C-alpha cells in the first residue's frame, strides 16, 4: 500500500497556529521553512510544520532570529540529538538569566515609582494643611 505524505497549505498552518500567512512567508524568507511548490501554491510538509512550531516557540521565549535558526538548523544535521539538547539548555539558561535580570530591574523601578508616589501624596497632604 503506498504511503501518503501529509501536506499543508499556508492557510492550514496559519489557522492552526493562529498567525497570518504573511508571518509564515516571513519564516520562509528567513530560511526556516522551505515549502515545495505546486505552481504558485506553497505546499508545506510535516517537517515544515515542526520547524514552524519550533520557530514560534523560540519567538515566544524571546530568542533572537539567529538563535532560532541555529537551534532549528542543528536538528537537520544529525541523528544524535545530544549536542542539540545541550545547546538548547545553554540557550535557555542564557535566556533565563536575562529574564531574571529584567525582573530585578522591573522590581527596582516599581519600588522607585512607589517611593515617588508616596512623596507626591505627602506633598499634597502638606499643601492641604493650613
């Protein structure tokens, strides 16, 4: 029995991932996706779908385009995924550190805002007292 390959139209992927076809074309322009063509129609494979899913996950995690391309590109090169997993852990650790620093910076700014608000309220009270 012949095996059929599952393919997807750009509209199928756009609907599934809640993105626009333009976004998919962007990832194609960046070399993340390489759909086949049937005339002017793009035909995406399961591999393209998986790569798009990884790219969107990387974007949500705040990875740069270069980091996303590197991580996705590593999976095409070998069957032993150990180096890819180690690199993924390294990238995630670096991203975690950046996010933790951002959280500290935000907490410091919020404390500064609270202090300034308190000073403003005290000045308003002082002005109301005869």
